[in-house]
């Protein structure tokens, strides 16, 4: 019995809300300005694209970097020409997948960090906690063998 009373009450509340909404909308539309006469004639003409003597900014110049220099600067985030330990450890998520030794798609942070710390320590020959470009070159992956022609 209570459900029927609550349902009926809900219907009346919804009808009241709808009635007030429609009345408010009608008042807004009644107060709107009438459409202008020029709108019925057709669309307005397009503006002119004449830029006159204006000149845009100069195009950026591309720098000639070697493959190894581009790889170095991907890690060197602050561009101080040396890679800190934190910069070396901030690699992409693909590195996590490469380090998954058991293939269970789970890699703990400790497993990943140990591998990266070992790689950094191995490359840091002078043990100053920074990699120079020459030291960083030691972390490069081995080159892929070129495919033989299968003609």
C-alpha cells in the first residue's frame, strides 16, 4: 500500500517539475528578440582573407643530431649534458615488460629498480653518479642484424 502512495506522489512531483520547466522555457522564448530581417535573406558574406603585408614567424630550424645524441637527450630531461640516476630510471613502461623474466606479466618495482641500478652502475665508469655521453653510449642496445635479401 505504501508503495502505491509513494509511486503516486512521485508521479505528481514529476508532473509539477515538468510543468514549471515548460512554463519557464516558454517565458524565455517569449522574451527572445524576433529574428532579424537579414537572416531571412540569406547567409552573410564571408570575410575577406586579405592579410596585406603581414608576415608570420620564422620557421624553427632543425638541428642535426646523431642517433646516439637523440637517444642521449631522450634521457637527459634537464638538458645539462649529463644524465643523473633519476633521469636514467625514468624510462617508458615498455622497459617493465622487457624485464619480466618469468613471463607472468607481473613485475615488482624492486625487480625493475635493481636491474636499472645495475645497468647505471655498470655504465658509470668514473662512479660520479652521472653519465657522460661516452658513458651513456655503453647502455645502448646492440644493433639489430640487417635482414638478408629474400629475393
